[in-house]
């Protein structure tokens, strides 16, 4: 290499050395690296960190060997302002030849030659390539662990706090152990141990899998909600009981009206086919009475669940009673609607001057007889009314016979 070529190469190597040093220091100071060094690791994370730590140590040792060669080049070049051919050859050998001792790179005896080197040596460029590869492998592990901890630890701490809040609620209700809360606590403890010591075991497709943690969170929030409801029930039991009792009263009243409406419709409407309304109010009152035993025993969590079930059953019973009422009253309302339409059509016929029309009079009488007869055949009455309406339209349009006029 010429003197100019050597000086140019040295400038590039100085810049390269600064970049390598900065990158290695950034890796050392990275949050993930510090966490990995300070954590008690297990499983996959421990295995991968052991490999990464060995990579980092090797890169640093290779960097030291690389620096020593570069320092030797700098010192030799500084001693020879105008290097002669021998010095240029020596500098070229250091810059372009196999001048870097590979750390731990002792050549096995079976691969040595009589006059060859006992240690493996590589060029500066090869040393940089090896450092880049080792750095990349180590950085990937550090970044993956840091990302996993970032995604897992904050949600984990939130869920753990939710568990503690839920435990305090359960303790404040009756002081007894809660099997579901204990189960969720064991699951959360196992997840916490795994997330803190082996976060990479929870990584799937490059992302931390929080599905197990999410399931625990959802279950805890539901349990906390039910326990909070139990606490509210304990503090306002009499008022809550009054509300449930009033709802059951509404059910019994709606069932009574539905039975009366069915009786009326069965008498007044032919082939009504209405189902017998069930009497669910009595059963609801028995369930209401059973709550008192739980209240005396202070079993508020179970009592809250029973009250919620009774609420749902009462709502369903009320809706069913109202539906049955609507079925019966709907038939009677249909008859009333048909009666009103018949009289409206009769008034229209009168305004058009057809009050004495024999055919219209006969059709009206037939429809009226069906609608004012008990039980009323709604199907036949509807058909008769439709025929009467058509006849009025035909007469209005000029149809009909002379005799009819």
C-alpha cells in the first residue's frame, strides 16, 4: 500500500473504531441488558441470555485485539513520517493481512502444521465482520427480552393489584377463603414468576403473548364486580329486598291480568288457541324467602349471586306474562279494529249515496253479524269486511247492476 493509501485506511479505521465503541457502550447501557444482568432468569430466557452474554464478552475481547492492532499501526506510522518500502510492507500487513489474534482461537493440534501458527489470526475486516455478527445476535436477545418485559410487567402489576383489591373485598365480606379467588391467585403467581424470570417463553411470533394474563384479568374483574355487588347488597339489603319484592308483585299482577284477558278472549273470540299463562310468581316468592337463611349466615357473595339470579328470573317472568297479556288483548283489539273499519266503510257508503244499495246492505249485515257474535270468527269476519270494502269501491267506480241501483 502507498503512504496515501495507508493514511486513508487509518482515517477510516479510526471512524470505524469510534462507531464500534459507541455501539458496544449503548448495548451495555441498554435497559434490557441491565435487566437481564440483574434478574434471576430461568428457562429459555436464561439459555438465550447465557449465549448472548458469551457473545458480548467475545465481541469485547475481539474489540480489544482489534484496538491493539490499530494502536500498533498508529504508533508505527507516527514513528515514520516518510515510511520506506519495508515499513510500508509492515503497515500493509497489519492493515490488510491476518494481524488480529482471535480470542480463544488456539488452533487444535490436529489442524496445525510444523511451521504454521498455533493461534488463529484474522484480518481487521474479518474482525469487524465477526464483531458485527456477535453484536447482532446479542442485541436481538436483549431487545427481545426488553420488549417482552415492557409488554408484560406493567399489565402484570395491574392485574396483581386487582387481585389484592379483590382479596380485600372478599376478606371484608365474610373473612372466609374464596376458592375461585385462590385459583386465580395461583394462576397469577405462576404467570408472574414466568414473566419475571423467563419472559421470552411468553413470546410468540415476535410479540409477547398476554392471552393468559388477559383471561386472569377478565375473570378477576368479573369476580371483583360480583364481590362489590355483594358488599353493596350487604349495606343496603332491606332496600334491595323491597325492590325485588315489588318486582315479584308486578309479575303476579301481570299474570293475573293475562289470565283474565285469556278468559275474556276465549269467550269472545272463536278458536283463539291461547296458551294457559303460567303462574311463576309463587315460585319466585319461595326463592325470595330462601334468601333470608343466607343473610343470617352472612354468606353475602352467595346471596348476591342468588339475588342476581332472582332478578333475571323475575324479569323473564314479567316479560312472559306481558307477552301472554298482549296475545289475548291483541285478539280483542283486532276485533275492535275490524268493527271500527266496518262502521267507517258504512259511513262512506252513506256519503256516496249507497245507503239503500241492497247488495251493500247485505254484505254489511253479514260482516256485522260475524263481528258482533260471540265467539267471533276473526278469519271469516276479516274476509267479510274485505268483500264489503271491495263492493263499495266497485260501486263507487260505476260498477254493479241496475237492480242493485
